C-alpha cells in the first residue's frame, strides 16, 4: 500500500498547480467561474494532502525537497508578466 503515497502526492501537486493557474487566469480575465473552479481544485489539493497520514513537518520537508529538485524558476521580467 506504500506505493500509493507517491501517486497521491503527485496528484496533489497537480491539483495545486492547476488550481493556482486557473485562479490566476480567472482573476486576470475577470472570470468568476474560473476562480471558483480553481478554488475547488485547491480545496481538493488540501483534502488529498491531509488524507496521507504524515505529520506536518515530514510533509513540508518532502514538499520543499520536491520543489527544490524541480529546478530553479526562470526569473520573470516585466515584459513576460
């Protein structure tokens, strides 16, 4: 059953990234339904993360490690924002 934890963690990460992107585009495009959908995805992310019974310090450590391993983000300039 331990094999399911990485799958849950990956699914939660996808929910977080997609939820954030949808909320951003909804706010920028003045689309309240997109903002609501993004909020639902972010809520689902929260539920998934809590579903895995890890203590918070361990979960945060894994989250930071995955974020750092994914590589540095390219700095955004005013023209690309």
